[in-house]
C-alpha cells in the first residue's frame, strides 16, 4: 500500500505576519477598522517595506 501525500489534507502550522500581510490588505483592514495609517497609498506603503534595519521593520508591524 502506498501513501499519496498530495491527497492528504494540509494545515498551516507556522506563518509569518510579514509574509501574509500585503500592503493592499493592510490598507483595507485599516480603513475597515477606522485606523489611520501614515501611508496614503499602496505605493507609499510598499516603499516602507524596504527596511533598512530591524527597527524599521518593527515600526511598520
């Protein structure tokens, strides 16, 4: 008997926030929840994703 791993159900056990929160989603969530962000467009927020150091990263998230 062989086991077909592709047929088994999968679950996400570990996910990084920064890998799952795209700028578009961040802006939509902020708008939906009435939270003001210091970015006025997807492009401005995407530019903020160019981290220079750990503190820049922590400030964004």
